[in-house]
C-alpha cells in the first residue's frame, strides 16, 4: 500500500460481518451514477444523518508491490501486481454524532471512467480516540459504533417505537 495507508487498518482484512456491511455501505455511497462521487459532492444515505463527502481521487504510481494483502487481491482478480492501476479516493464521513471522519478507499481499475470496472482493494477509517486524542483506525473502537450501524441501516434500532 501507500506509506499513508500502511499505518491504517484495511477494513477488508477484518473478518467481521458488521465491518463487511459497514464498508459495503461506504463503497456503495462513494459512487454516483456509475462513477466515483465527484470531488466536492456529498452523498446522503442511511437515516439521512449520514453523508459521504468526496475530497479527492488520485492515481497511485508508487505502491508496495510486496504487500501480502495487495498481492493476494491481485492474484484473485488475475492481475499482475506490477500492472495494477490503483486509485486512492479520500472522503469525509459525516454522521449525527461525529463529522469529518477520514475514509480512504483504494480501488483498482482498468478504466477509471467506469465504476463497473473497479475492484475494491481497501477501505480505511480514521477518527480521533475520544480519551487520548490519538488516531483510531477501528470504527468499532468508537463509542458511536452501535449508533452508526443503526444509522447506516445495518442494524435495527433497539429503541424504535415500531
């Protein structure tokens, strides 16, 4: 991966159903009309209190070709690790409990103009730990994790009147 992403946890490497659904909601909402959400655009989703704001999309030329997970994904998609065409998208996730959570998505593509040609190689999360103000790379470590799962439409609201 890139040096910037190397310190973070790739949520695709976490074997957990809530993480899988969390990252699926993020990647689904990072797309608008079969293209990556344009820079500066905001996509609202879930309970209406959640949004994904597109910050940038940049091609990655220099990446760690020996990264074990990257190599395994390249092999799974029948692509030589030397021939990967990677795009690093940056977003802000805004929720009713917290704004400007950093979301990074790593895409591999043969044609960056058509999202249907994209493979997702990574989803990364970063907010601040409330206790010591250090970076937190695991969404489940946030005190808002259960709330996000409800707001994203993943879990049912335990306090619903219905």
